[in-house]
C-alpha cells in the first residue's frame, strides 16, 4: 500500500521537489522554539525556560563607555549632509575596538556575544554611515566566515587586521540579476594552472549594492566556481565559493558610490580577469563549492543581529521622542498626548516597542546558546524592520511639523527616510514573508515533513511508511485538539503561570493547534504549488510571527520580575498579537482555494472564526495606561525606550526635548494649580507665564513653584522650535545648473 501511495505522490508531484540550493537552505541552521508552534502543542514551560539575560559586565561597560562617547562625538546632521565620516571618528573606532566585536580575543578582537553586538548596533544605528561601519565588519562577511570556516593560516592572516580596522571588509554577493535569488549569481571563477604550475582562479564579476565597497580594502566575493580540469578534485563545477580579495589586486575595481536614502557607503564592485590563489577560497581547497552552505548556515543566526537591531532602534527612538514630545507640545491648553487620537499612536508605539525588544533579546540569547534558527531569524528581520517603520511613521504623525522640518533638531526624520533600507536588504521583506518564513518553516520545522520529503525523493518505502504514519497521527491529533481548544477557548492548554497572563498562553496554544492543522491541510492539498501561493504563505508567516512575539513578550514580563506597572503593556501587546493571528487565519480561510474543504473554510469556518475570535485587539480604554509608560520620566520609560544613549541637555534634538520634558513634568503640579486658578477667575492673565506673578501674589503657588513654571515654559518653547536656514545654507548652488548666476534660483521676493 505504501509503495503504491509513494508512486502516486511522485507521479502527481503532490509535494514540492527540493533543489540542491533549497536543500542547503533547509539543512542549514537548527529548529528551535519555532518547532513548538508547528507541533500544534507548544511546551510553554520549555519556551519560558529559554534564557533572557542581561549583558555581561564587560559588554555593558563598552556600551556605557566607548559607545556613549561616540554618540557625543558625532555631529549627526553634519554627517548626514556631508556623507563623509571624519578622520578622527575612523581613528576612534579603530582605537576602541569597534571593528573587532565579533572576533575572538586571541586574534585581537573583543569576542562579544550576539546579544552584545546587537546592543551596540542598536545604539549606533542612528549614526547613519557610522552605524553601518560598525555593522558590516561584525556581521555576515569576512570575519564571521573566517571564524567559522577559515583555515588556521587564513585566520592568522586576516582576523588580527580586521580586528584592528586595518582591513575594512565588504561582502560581494548581490548582482544586477541576482538579488533575493542569490543562488543565481553569475560571477564566475575559473580554476587554472599558471606558468609555474600553481592552481589559481580567474575571476570576472559585476556586483552592486555592496555596503562599504567604496571604503573597503578587502572583499569576500561570492562566485560560481568552474574547474574544467578538476584541479581541486571536486568536479568541473564545484559550486558557489567565497574568495578573499584585497584592494590593489589587478583587475579589481571598487570605490564608486551608489547613493542610498539615509546615506551610507555603498557601491558596485567590478572584476576583470582578477587572479587569486586557490588558497584565498574561504576554507582553502576544502571550502571550494561550500559557499552557499556557509551563507545559509551563518544567515540562520545572522539575520537576528544587525537588521533587527536597526528595526528595534527605530521603534525605540520613536518611543523615546514621541512620549516626551506628546507631553511637551500643547494645543488647546493641554498636552497633545492627552488627546485620544494622539494617545492611540503613543500607546501603539510603547506596546510594540516593548514587544519588539523582547524578541530581540530572546532570539539573540538563543543564538548565543548555540541555536541558529533560520526561520525565527527571518521573522525577526522581516517584522522588526516593518514594525519599526510603522512606529517611526506614528511618531512623525504625532510630531507633525517638527517631524517633517529637517535639521539638527529633527529627531525622527532620518530614521523615517532610511527605514526602507532595512526592509530591502538581506532578503527583501516581501520575499522573506511570502517565501522564506513559512516555505522553509513548513518543511524544516514540521515534525514529519522533511523526513517524508527525504523518503519520497529517495524512493525509500520503509522510511516513507514511518514518516507518513507519524504525520497522519500528528495531523489527526491537532484536528481534535483544535476542536477542543476552540470550544473551550484554550482552557485545556497547560500554562506555566496561574495569574492574569495565563489567558494568553491558552490562546497562543489554541492558535498553535489551528496553525499546525492548517499547515498540514496546505501541504497535503496544495502541495508543490505552495511555492507559487505567496499570498497564502504570507498569511501563515504572519500567524507564526505573532505567535513568536506573543511568547517573547510574556518571557520578558517574567524575566523582568512580572512588574505590575508593565501589565498594561503586556495586555496591549498580547491582544494586538492575537488580533494579527486572528486576521491571518481569516485570510487563510478566505483564500484556501481547494474543492469542498475550501468552501467549508470560507463559509462555516470563517463564521466560526468571527464569532469565536482569538482577540478583537486592544480596547480603547487600555491606551491611556500604555501611553503613560513613555510619557512620564522614570525607570519604566528607561526600560521601554532606553538603550539608545543619554543625550546632554544642550544637544540639539533629543537633548533639548528630554531636558524640557523633565522640567515640564517637574512643574506639572504647580502648572495645574495656576491653570485651575485661571479657570476659576482667581487669577487674570492672558497666558500661563503671565499668570505666574499674580498666582504667587494670590498664594496659589510659591515663588519656587513659579520659577519652576518659568524654566519649564522656556524649555518647552525651545524644544518645539524647528530649524531655519539662510538662503546661502538652503540652496546648493554648487550642484545647480545655474551656478554661474545663482541669483536666478532665488524666489521672486528675494
């Protein structure tokens, strides 16, 4: 029976075929807590037992010392305008060890944890090209590949020079015709013997979008290796390989710039008949043809580091600025942050920042503990960059004119402009969501799918029998488990806590049962066509993503001592997460286009979803307490919005805003007394400042309270001002067509 079934499955192409490159991707990295959701019955005790650590003392000292010093040394506005990193900053980065965070101490680096590197990248992400200069040497590229796969000779040769900043790396992967489909690169390396009989590689390539290429002096180049004489003993086409090339190598051309939004050093790399020894292949001769495997294995954890750090930084800077600004800025006699429309945006910023930070720490800690989960890393990259973009847009809406007028005092404008970069690079989010997360997860993280596919491709009947019977038991169990959990709204789910957050574990367990069963239906009934059903796969990815954020938020709440004041954030974030899962399921049911079952899901199924929802989202009444978490100075504000540095009071932008916010908050009680007296006509005045002296004379406030109000109002007015520029500073006549007669570019009234 099983032999016949196996033949029919192969003949009908019911399940997708796995190419060699797909197999490398599937086998790279490891299954982690993502496997719990695909099981349909997640072990929440195990999930909550995962580490959620603080930074080691050495790494925290680096954040509080050199990183903080760097923030104060950089003129962010000037850097953005000139696009050039000053020489003294380059020297500071080298002296303080910013280039060697990933490199082990025995090679001159710092050997930081993944969590530590992520924290540094997050804190420096708002420094534009400097932030990028910190990221690239400490993530996927020369150092990471050499540490993991390099020969001893390669490590000794390159790692100390990379750690010191003598070598500035870039990674040559993307090409005009190979972006997200990186396996289709056309860069070619041909192995040949030179006149002395030594094996070498002749390389020809055209790369683009290569970050740091214009300032780099060493390239780790991905190419397709061709060995026509089998000199390496791996056949005529060993496969994708990574070759190290130093600047100055004949035929290697780098130095030109692209101009990214939110400028950072990025440009093309060209190579014409570039000759390199075969020993320059990362891993030596044994590394020939192993490049794709190397990239997939390192991306399994690598995507959890740099881009999520940038996405969470966008969320944090939005929280750090929008909460205070909403209380400093007044309209109609009250802070705008107390108006319900604004309050809704501030609450979303606060709660989702809390949730995104929880996932960053949870996943980075998991990678530090030896996990390399490609699916979870992809989720973290895709969602944090998109949520970060959403939250910085929310912040811009609250700050209104102060958000759109550029200059040294604009806090969010640079992040708003640069947000699409994180969404685009290291796998465009559209493809990450619609192809990678569920496409890879459904095969790799499912308890039986990969074994079944392997058995089918190997035409192994005993293995197929074992795998398919296990799969059938798994699917049947989730079908009945899902019914019971749906009817009881998750009350049969085992929870690791017994307080008011237990309800969220129950609902997440309920959602996981439905997710696992619907995954089985999709793989059985849609099968190989799932690769083309990106919209459907994207909805599965959304459900999986927000289940992850739900549990990491609960883990953070537990790890930080289950603080009562944080419960509003947890409730808001979990209700929102469950709402996203609910919407994903509604989309899956509505678009599950298969006979009979598709009709059942579209009509009775969706009706059941809507009358028995996981969540209808956060209630309006919840917003006030959540927004308040970042509208009041104190420890909670620091935990939700902190991690990006402490500006001095005299620094433009964030510095003057936080200074004003503290003064306004300190004067709040006295201000309320005066406004109340004005309302009752006890004090006659045209505005608050004019009312101070009459209020003191009337005994409404003391002289000290009056002085507090004066200082607060002066700081408030300073904080809400935007930058202005003279005509000479505003017009860039050096790049105008009329530079011989610049007055022609002026407005008529000038």
